[in-house]
């Protein structure tokens, strides 16, 4: 049996008619399609993003695929989400546009963008009723070339013409070719074949990595539209946290109360946005001391804290990233409040530092760690002083705060991660930069170096920060964070 024969069995269940008579019948007597496509809000900002990339790679053809569906099981796919670089450079969000490719083609004075995708097929075609990937009967009508151009402001062409476009003037000292790696295996293979044919395949891996690096770095500063999307994501996430608190009474009586909490947030994410920006952490009690606890399979108990790290990804694919540590019974115990206040003080110190002119990204973490080390010294947990702990060769305090205090945020929850160190960690904060501040303390219940009253307590407080011309601000200012405000928030929803 051949591979093709095995794969063809996946069509056994369709039982579709294949006669030309049926195709003619199903394709007849349909009213005209009505188009309501308008220019997208991001379209006015996309040319400036293209210009930033163009300046880095003059004379080179740049290939930015959207990617395709990923198989979940058998013939079922995960929901489609475009590669972040493609989404950023086209303004397309939601579940648009699988298998599309943006090409920036070198022209005099810069680059010309063309978006290649699978446009709407006529109803007289077999695709209309038989193609489960693109067929209108299965997934709805694809946009036409004209509609997509209206939406994005980008010149559009059929994906069928991509091969010829990529091959044009390739090699002989005319045009070189870069493609975003790990974006679409089919397109990457096609590009590599063209490179080899034109004898320009040398150092292709390094060239493609440089493209990914550049596409990450141009996202370090958000434009005004992106900043608005970030605020929208944060506002939606606040509503999700309201849902979480409202779920506490039911969660306390459920054997998987953490999943009740997770589900309450997830429902709001699908109602108000594209979905979750990342898998929700809903970690009650000692589970909070596992940094990426996404099993969420435990109960909630009276008197516990629950650490919830969650963000809604809005339709434009920009996501919030918020953590709140909440007392499920409505009030903090004395020990819980003491740990919580230490983390809150570190967060406040970090924001104050970010507001200073000339502050570097790494400075935000450094000052937060000063607060954490000072508090640990006061509790008698460190083997020496806070000052000694902060020395590079010691770092004892990091046993209880092992992660970084900040990361960039945007169209990825860990945005711009491929940027160079000097553009990220060592960079001075500039207007448009969006990042988190998220200190924490994690005292595992079996950690004998920790005072007994603190064991089993894990606290993280995470806010989303935008640098403006007048300083750094919390986009999440309206999500309660002080002890008094958190307790009042829970009481207002569950009283």
C-alpha cells in the first residue's frame, strides 16, 4: 500500500457525489455574493512596518508565510493562527488566512508588498462543495482578491502565481531570497529549491535567522494602533478575571475547582476575543509554586490563595498577560498578606524605576530583586544579607524568585524574543515599548528553609506596562492589585 492510498482513505466518510451533472446542479441558481469588506484599521500602519523591514534588507526578496493548519488528530486540525510576523506585516488577525504568503519584492527605493492567498472560487467549481479546506460549503466564502486588497491595503494575487514570483530574476547577482524559518515547511522547501537552482543556497540558514531577528525587533516599539489593541486586550482580560471571581463559589465545591476557574476565563476569551493568548494557569495552594502549572486539575479549598496567570488574545492577535493572586474565601490571612505585600512592593519599585529617564530594560528586574532580597533578609531566610545575596556569584534570593521580572508583550505573549540582546535586555526603554512587570515569591510546602507559616504560599502579581512620551504607565491600572482593593473586588462580585 502506498502513502497516497492510505491518505486517500481519509475521504471515505465524505460520500460526496462526483458526477459533472451534480456539480452543475449544485453550482446553479445562487444569488450574488454581497461584499461588506471595508479597509481594516491596521492598514494605515502596515506600510510603515514594511519600510522598517525594507531598510534592513535592500535589494532582497523577503518571504513571510502565514503558515497552515496544524493537525490535532487524524483529520481534525487546531484552529488556525497566523505566524506572528505575517500578522504584524499584514494586519490580518482572527483565523485569516491559512497558507497565505506575504512577499516583499525589491524595487527602486525599497520594496513592494504582494499578498498571495487562495481567493474565493466560483460556485460552479468542485471546490465550492467538495473541498473541506477552502470550500465555501465547509468554511464559508474566501475573500476575493479585490476584497483582500481593500481590507489590507496590500496588492493581492492568487497563491497559484507564487512560484513564478519567487523565481523571477533570482541569482546572477540580481535578487537573493530570505524566508521566515519555522513558519511553513512547504514554502520553506520551495524557497530552498529555488535557491539551489539559482546557486544561492550558501548561508541560507543564517540569512533566514537574520530575517526572523529583524521581524522581532521591529515589534519592540508599538505604533498607536497596536497600543490601542493592547489596552483592548487588557480591558477584556479584566472582564475575564471578573468571571473568575464569580466562579469561586462553584469552584469551591468541585473536585477540579481549578478547571472551573480556567473555564470561566476561557469562556470570556472566546466571547470577547480570538481566544486565549496562552494556556491559563489556575494554580491553587501549593500548585502556585510550579511556575507553569497548566494542568489545573486540583480543587480549591477555603482559605487558599489561587494564582491565575491569564490573558485574552483579541481578534487582532494582540494579547494581555495578567497575573493576580486571589484569596478564594475573600480575605488574605496574615501570612498570605505578608508575602503578597512583599511582592506588591517589588512591583511598585519596578514601575517607579521604569518611569525614570534612561532606564534600561534590565534595570526593572534589578530593582525588583532588591526588594525581594531585602524582604527575605528581614524574614531570616537568606544565609547572609540582602546585599550579599544580590552579588552575581550568590543570588540566593533567586531560589524563591527564579524567573525574570519582565518580558516584552504584544502579538506574542513573549514578544520580540528573537531580538538581539542589545535591543532587548540592554536597551533603554523607549515610547511604544510594551512589557510586563511580574515579580513573585514561591514558597513550596516542603521547603525547610522557609518559615513554616509561609510554606505552601505562592504569589505573583503581573501587570502590563506601556512606555509613553510622558513615562511608563500600567495598562492594567483598573485591575485591582492592593490587598484592600482585591478583597473589596471579590466582595463586590460574590457578596
